[in-house]
C-alpha cells in the first residue's frame, strides 16, 4: 500500500474541516429560521384566541343586556288593554332576539351589531310605553280630582244658599270650562294587510287612533265629531283624500280623518282609521285629536 504524502493528508483534513463548518452554519441558520417561524405562528394563534375571547365576552354582555331588558318588560304593566297588547308584542320580540343571539357565532360581527341595534330600538320603545302609561295615569288622576272637586262644589252650593248669587257668578267660567268634552286612553296603532298590529313601516297599510270620550254631565248632548291630525316623520300631514277641515281656536285646520259619535254625557270609546295614505316611512309619527272645542290628546308611534 502506498503511503499518503503528509502534505496531501494535511490539505485533505483542512478541506474536510471547512466542509463540516459550512454544514454546521447551514444547520444553525435553519434552526434559527425554524425558531422564528414557530414564534410567529405562536403569536398569530395567541392573537386569534385573544380576539375570539373578546368577541365571546361581547356576545355574553349583549345577552345579559337583553335578559335584563326582558326583566324590565316583565315588570312593566298597565291598566290599558291596548298598551298591554303592545307590551306582549315587544316581549315576544325580545324572546326571539335572545334565541337568535344564542344561535349566532360571536365572530359574526355584522349580526351581533344588528342585534345591538334591535336592542336599542326595544329600549326606546319601552321608554315610550313608560311615558304613555305615566301620561294616562296622570290624566286619569286629574280627571278624578276634577270630578270630585265638581261634586264638592255642587254640594257646597246647595248647602250655602245664602251665597248662591256670588257663587253663580263665580262658577260661570268654571262651568263653561267643565262642559268641554275630554278624552283618555289615547293610543295609535299601525296595521298590515292582515289587520294585525305591526311596527314595520313597509308593511303598514293604515293607522287606527283609539280614544275614550270621558263622562261629563255638564257637556252638551248630541252628535260630536272628533278629528285627528297625523303627521309623518318629516312633519307632513297625512290625508285620507277627503279633504276634511274643521275650525279650532278661530283657525281652519285640515284633518287626516274624522268620525262622528252620539255623545250623551257618558263615557264612550271610538276608533278612527286613517286609510288611503300610500307608502309609510320609518320614524316617529305624531297624532293630535280634536273637537271644535278642545284638543283631546297627543300621541306618537314609532315605525321601524
């Protein structure tokens, strides 16, 4: 066997060392890259999990708010059937909203935002119910007090005959004011083609204004015509096309619709439909009811 030249042997070892050093450098570089990719993947996964957690918390908070509003609706009640019917409808909407939120993934941001808007609308509607109930209760309380006061005055007049002349003169103005017909239970509904109450603007075909003419022993008996003026969210007066007008406070006014009833001094319920309006838009509609002697009431209705 031929003996290897010492110089060639040294050169071969140096070449092998250089080759091994290059491989080690490549391996180190690959390890560094792998570690960097692993760190980046860990960061992305952590960020995603954090975002999903925040969205789930958002959904849970929305659910809690809806449930809390449900409780508020359950605790709200009135003595008026018409308002109770509206409350039942809103309670059903809340129940359906809860179910829809439960079935929706927290990552579906568009639907979660939509549900938040619906919750805000139902809150606004509830505030309207509270205002209506308070107004009606205040009106009933005032009418009761006025009736009690009138009876007390009549009794006092009979008992104090010696002051009859002075009291007749003093009560002339009061009797005139008391003879004006008043109203309560004032509320407006929107109906669809199936004659069902709705608050969806694109389904409304007519309005109905309900009210009760209060008992008044001093009022004149006979035909009484009630006029309603309904304005849309832009302040335009709705009309049924009949061109009905009336005089109030010395001014001639146009009415959306009217109805005549036979008033005999007793409490009487009546409803007035506003038909042939055409398209309805979203927003708050206002209504005022009159006789030629008095403004009977004011109300609002929100269409979505």
